[in-house]
């Protein structure tokens, strides 16, 4: 199987069949984790570069482990110690990496669309690891795979996203993909953290969490970005906790088999209580494990352009 794509820029640009190809490709890589030697020669001789313009621990480490388990060479670029601080453009940085025979460039950037700009100017495969408030496709894919693994089907599955929907690139990727797969998506949060006209994406909006959780099969709790509190988008953290934290009492109102998810890192005691995060319903640690297998599948399925041989006269 192949995606017949060079790049993974967002789940908005994949159709249902392509999403299913990715999901079906994950399990063989996850099975690899049970072997004594947890490596495959799939990308032997290939070079994977992580280019992160924003801090990251989970995503960057997950991609690094995924690449190493596929036997690729991995190079981490720390932007603060690179020529970017001297004024080098994004495209020039990408072309420099490609001239060093990078086959895959995994980029996180604060500007929406930065991965697309890079992809249009390079033969290397570009993977979006989060661009501004736009998308985080591999996080969306690992969320989907976790749901698929546990619930077996998306048709009619009721998924509730809770928290800062406005600034969440994870929410965008989840919404695009879940709608295509046949799930029913709802969001809940303060009015100031719900994007205007989000209903046009086929999403149901709740402002009352107690009402929203009653029918949910999956509750995906998004991290409250405390830095946004400087913008006064909700009166106080205390009020957010009172109205929107998923607590043990609130969980008791949900379906018995509801899945609790969180893309991490968690703010325990703010958007989710420790009792819920550590409950049998929570699959948060499984999401982390699945993230490695999903990223292995993405690296396997993408097809970098064949570089032309440069001959000297």
C-alpha cells in the first residue's frame, strides 16, 4: 500500500480511503514493539531531519524513535543554534538540508502554512509536526488510531473535544479526519475558545460540559494553553476548572465505556483531574505508544521524489 503522496501537510487534504490506508498500516509496526529486536530495515540508508522552530518533547522524540526503529539516520536541528538566527530563510534552510541528502524533513513552525511552503520547494518528503493554529496531522492520526483500536469503527461514533478549540491544531486535525471517517464530532468549551462558524465543519457546539459528555463515546481533552490566559479569554483558571475540568464526578455522568484521551502534555488539576487521567477509561499512555507506530507508518507510506543524479563533466 502507498499513499502516493510526497508529503503529509494536513488531514484536511486526505480522503477517507487514504486515512484508512494509514490506519491499516499501523498495526504491523506496533507489533514490532513486542519483538526482542524492535527494528526494521525499511528506511535503511535514508536520512530523516527534525526541524523544530517551536519547543517539543513528545512529538520530536516520537518521530526520532520511529525513524530509528525503521533504521533511518536521524538528525535533529536546533533552530536556536542554526543559521536561522542569522536570518536564513525557511526555504534556504530546507534546500541546505536537501543538499545534504535529507529524504524526510519533519517541521514544526509557529506560522500556519510553513510546511506547505517547504514542500512546494523541495523533493524531500515534508511532514507537518504542527503549524501555528492550523493542523497537527500525526497527532490527529494517532488519536484516530487509538479510537479505531478500541472502538473498531467510526460510523456513528460520538467524539467530544473539550477545551481550547480556537487555538488547537490538534482539534482541527481531529475534526477534519473524524468527519470523513463517519464519526459525529462535538466540541465543548468557553464561548471565547470556540471558533466562529465552527458548525459549518459539521460540528455540534456545547458550552455546558455536563450536558456534552452524556452521549460521548470518546472524550478528547485538549490542553489549556496557560499563555493564552494573558489574552483574558476566560475570567480565571479557577472558573475554567469549575466549569470545564473533567472530574471523577463528571465522568460518572458519561457512558461506562467512554474513552478518555489527551494529546499531552496534561495540566493535571486544570483541564483534567488526576483521578480521571489515571482511571481505567483513560488511554493517554496508549496514545503515546500508538504515536510511534503511527509515525512509522507515515514515514513508510510517503514517497520522496527521486533525486536526480548530478554528474560532473
